[in-house]
C-alpha cells in the first residue's frame, strides 16, 4: 500500500517540485498551502508523514504541529528557510522528528522521507507480547503500544523521543555518544548536530524526570554522552 505524505508549503513552486518527485517514488501526495487547510486534510486522511513549512498563512507551522501532536505520532519533517537555532529548537521541541533548511536537495529530502517512514513502521508490531515491555525503576516502555509510563502515569512521547528512550532501555549499561545517538536514531551521518540531540534529551527529561535538572533516568556522562541510570 502506498504511503501518504502531506506537504504543507505555501510556496507553490516548491510544493509542485517536491510533489512531482515523491510521486515518482510511488508515494501518494496531498498538498496544503496554509495551516488550516493542512489540518483539515490531516484529520480526513490517514497520513503517514508530514513535510511542514514553518511560515504559513492562517495557522503557522508550529501551531499546526502542536495541534496534530495532541492525537498523533506521525513523523513530521520541517522544511523551512528559517535557520536559527531557536526555530529548530521550537520545531523539534513541539514534536518534529527532523529539520531540513531551504534551499535543499530533493534527493536529500527524499532520503530523509524514506528513513523517517522506515523508522516509524518499525514500531507497528502485529500483536502484543510481554517480552516487548521493558522496565527500569519506575519507568516502563511498551514496544507494542508505542507507550510509556512513569510511576504508572502515562507520558506522551514523540516518535524520536520514544526511539531514544528505547535505545537507552534496551542497552541499560551502555554509554552513547551524541554521534552514536544521531546515527542510530536519525539513520544519517552526524555533522555536529548537537542542538538536535540536546533538544530531544531536554524534552525527554522534562517528561520522565521528577527533577529534570537532576535527572535520575537519563544521565549525562561528561565529555562522552548519555546513559540510563547510575
């Protein structure tokens, strides 16, 4: 079955270019040119991935992202001319999975789309199996239902946050460098993208830690990276 991609981009030339290329890659493509139209399309179609511009009329990209994250973990790849760390942090912080700046290579964009969909489909198992539930202290991760709990309280994770936490919980004694985390989770080469890792770790700590400034689950190993627990 063809995967469905929603392109939310107010520049019609860019939208047409990306649409044409993705259709050649056998994707079904929906297009929207403002945030409100995008939200309506998203609610009426079973979308597998969103390509999202930040600067949109009617409803901006961040507000659109916040709206869909209330009910969905669908992968979101931001495409925007805004290149500041703040803009990237906002998008990633509100649940985007990746970020690519304009101007971009259509080939690179397609590779990012392939990788994001492949990662997302890894977490749709056929049936629940007790062996797919992993635990550390009061933190529980269910690989079947794509859910997590702390002290029996459900927490909402983005797909990237879930994958990072899964990586730590399945390798509880291992220290991961930022480069290793990026390569394993984003399935891409690492070019010093520290801000992407920092934002995701900070947001994850805010959700699972009692005191994010003194984390008990995701520990910093100074000069190396991160690990789970002690």
